[in-house]
């Protein structure tokens, strides 16, 4: 790496782009990182099948959203039946329709319209990962906790009774440590909805996986 930076310094082309002609090597190395840092690694590792917002046909947010700084990684479940016959794109389209309108919940309580889907990532039953709300903005919740600072991953199913499919487990085992590393979330800051609010979410069969996810994060940091 160091050798490459010095070669760039010699040819000078890179630094002209940044408006720098002559600086001490240490300063130049720092500027190299600032001016020519490679594009950030993709949010989702390439070994996971990922469906971006544009690929699933997301509508833009319908309300203002709150910018936030990610400090935690928080797991949810959808609480719905695992559906093997619809694609993640179809599920996210449906979730967005529900999210962006006033509606009522299974409990009978009213849900206000949200700006967008409440979660940042959606892991379908087939292990496909769909892009949810722009992670620069806090999610939403029906329960009494403030999701600001939380990167929200939702997993399709009701894990009070369902278990992770092989494909979901594989995706989560890659996605969770990768996101934790990318956003500098320590293993201790990985938790689940029920750790913050009065809810069963994400179900006992995901909750029991959290220690294993934390261990995967520790191994990658
Ligand atoms: Zn939840």
C-alpha cells in the first residue's frame, strides 16, 4: 500500500486533481486517503443476493425523516408468516404501502403513516436481502423506544414459532458482522427489539442466536 502511494506521488497526476503539488510525504499520504479514497465497500457483501430500492421499485419517502448516527445494530422480525411464494421485491412493495399510510395493527391500535419502510434491511425467507429505508435516517417503530442510532435489520417470519431458514441463517451470518464492522458497532451494541421495548420481537428463536452473532462480530473486529 505504502509503495503504491509513493508511486502516485511520483507521477503527480493524482495530486494535481486534488490541487496539491508539493507537500511532505506524510501529509501527502493523509491527503491521498482524503482525496482518492476508494469508493466505500458495498454495504452488503457480494456473496449475499441484494435487492436495492431501485430494483424493487421503492417509492420515495412521503414525510421528512430524522438523520442519525448509527451506534447500534438491532434485529427485528416481521411477525408474519414466512412466505415462500412471493419475492422480496413484492414483500417490500407491500411493506412500503402499509408503512406509508395510516393503518391499524393486529392489536387494533392505529399506526400513523411513516415516511418509508421502518427498517434499513429486510432478510426474506429465501435469504435475499432487500434495501429498506436509507440508513442515514432513523427508522420507525410501533413501540415505545427511539430507533435513532439503531441500524435496523428485519427478518421475515414469526420467530416465536418459526426457525431461521438455512438461507436466512447464511445471510445473517455474513450480513450482521459485516454491517457491524462497516458502522463500527461493537458486539455489545448488537441487540434486538425486545431489549429496548415491550415486545416479543424478534421472537425466541432469533433472540437465542444473538450471542452467536456477537461472537461473529468479535471475530471480524
Ligand atoms: Zn421489532
